[in-house]
């Protein structure tokens, strides 16, 4: 009993594993399509491009703001020095006299009349020592006995420069003051960029945060938009999956005139061609089966009734051979139609249309007892397959004999113009109705108004049309019931 239970459990486990494996595989495929699908790749590329563009833009904005800040500071420094130079050349507003060698008064007047900008410092050095400043509270790196003060005290020429300190970068411009040839003092304008650079960095951080938020919102919208754009492709996939050989009626709805609409139109046209091809193939199989079934039935029936009588055997043998010959002709016609679609179907050579027409007339006269006539012979040379044209015209002539009787006229002729060569077969037989004229060139088609049934399988005119189309031409028909028909094989010279 225990062995039986174990056997049942093992079978259950064995049977359940593949189903669970299939479910896991399906889930994996679904997630793979989500992660690596076109929609995800589209979104990924969009996010990458947007992120790179935003990063480059933010860095460029930050650099531009720094450059503008530096230019504005340099302009402010130059303006302060220019105002100081004007005061040096001017008079003391208190005494109305020139400053002369009173450098201390010069410094006092300038500092009292000029208010520095934010993060800007106006310094004066007198005899190498820090004399006064505006504002009076100075950072450590600008206080007396600092390295910068000592360095600036030694300068004898105006100098523009910048120095990196712990708090950031400072820009400065110095202007020495000479009394005669002796330097008595130095005026210095200093601007610290730390505060304004921090403001720029804070603005850049705010821009970055806003950009990230906008990028997230834009990514969501891009995901939705990508879904709407790719919806026709998903519909195309579902339509393709729903197509079966037995049902080719599914079509895509066409909206607008963009690339998706063009794809939908092309897909629908492909389905139309497939539906037509499947229908033609189905009809071909049915008709071919019907045409082959008849001689096989006749052969089988005669062989089953075959007796020992020598005369009956001979008669049966003749019937069987005749049916086999008919089947052989049928198969040969099918092979010919199949070859007509191959590029090596034609063997093109230069053909004299006059001699070819006369040859066609001579061969056609042997087909049946009719009033054969040679109406016209074109003069000139064409490039064509002589044997295939002969085969096409003979098929037309044979078709004419099947729809005429003794005494009726069958005429053969040809013409040659600058654009085309024409070979025609005209008869005074029973004619073809308008409804039949549109279908008799199809495979296995026969006219409904014919008084007799042809021995062929209804492939003769299909072969004629295949030969004409292989030459780049066509077959034209002009017919009226009771007045006969004219079949014209048209071969364009441009193709030749």
C-alpha cells in the first residue's frame, strides 16, 4: 500500500513540475518583455538623453554664472581704482587744496566717500603698514601682518590678480601712491567670491532638484506616450497571432497618415495578398484534385471490369493509355506554369517576326479542319523566346478549334510597331460572354457558353497569359457571343 502511495505521489510531482515550470517560464518571459521591451528601451533612452542634457545644461549654467560673477567683480574693482585715481588728481574737499604729500588725508577722504559693495574691502597701506580700511572689521587673511598685506606692501606697480584662500577665492586690484619718486602708500580693492559662489551653488542645487522632479514627471508621461505610440504595433502583433490559414479576414484599423498608419496599410495589403494566395492555392488544389480524380476513376473502373477477352483488354488498354496521356499533359501544364515564375523561364533570342508568323500559320493548319487564313505578317526583328511564343499561339489556335466547327474561319496574323509586337488568333466561332472574359485566363476556368467540353484541364489560356507576362506583355481579348473572338498576344519592345 505504501509503495502504491509513493508511486502516486511521485507521478503527481512529475506531472506538476512541467506545469509549474511553464508558469515560471511564462512569468519570466512577461517580465523580460517588460524590462527589455521596446517601450522600456524607449523610456531608458529618453531618460538617459534627458539626464545627460540636464547635467550638461546645469554645469554650463554654473560655469556661465561664475564667469559673469568674475567679470562683474573685475569691473567693480576697476571702477573703485578709477575713482581713487580721480581723487588723487583732484582737490581735498575739506581744504580745497591739492593733497600733495598728505597721503593719509587722501585715504581718509576716499574711504569716507566710498561705500564698498557686499564682500568687498577697501584697504590702504601707508609706509608699508595697514593704515585704514572700509569696512573696519576685516577677515583674518586681510588683517595687519598677514601674508597678503606684506606681499601687497612690496608692490610698486599696479597689479590685478586672484588668490585662493580657505574660504574660497579673492580678486584684488592694487594702486601704489607715489610722492615724487618715492612710494608712500598703496590703495587695494579686494573682493571675496566665497559668498556669491555659495549663492550660485545653492541656486544650482535648487535647479538640479527641480530638474530631477521634472525628469521623473516627464518619464511617467513618456512611458504613457510610448504606450500610446506602440499600441498599433501591439495590435499588429495580436492581429498576426490571430491569423490562421482558415481565417485571413483580420485587418488593422488605419488612423491618420503617419508611419504607423503606413505600416498598418502595408500590413493589410500583405494580408490581402496572402488571402488571395491562399484562396488561389485552395482552389488550385481542389481543381487539380478534381481533374486528376476523373481519369483515375476511369482507369480504375476499366481495370476492375477487365476480363480475359483479348478484344476487351485491347479496348481497356487504349482507354487507360488515353487517360494516362491526358494526365501526363495535365502534369506537364502544371510544371510549365510553375516554371513561368522562374527567372530562367525564357530563352531570349533575336526573332524575325515575319518568318515566325508564317511558321505559326503552317503549324496551326494541322490542328483541325478549319478555314485557316494568314491575315498579316509583321516585318522586323524582336528579342523574344521563339518556342514560348509558338507555344502560346498554338494554345490560342487549339482553343479556337475547340470553339468552332468545320467551315469556320480561324485567322493568324502579326504586326510590329515602334512600341510593341502583336500576334493574334481570330475565329468566327461561338464567342465568349462578357462575364466569362474576366475569368477564362484563370487556371481550370472554362467558358459557360461552350457547346462542347474541351479535352484539356482549362490551363491553356493560363499558360498563354504566363508566357505573355514573362515577356513583360499581356493577352488582350475582344469577343462577342455569336460573332467569334480575337486573342492578341502583346509583346512590348522595351522589354525585348
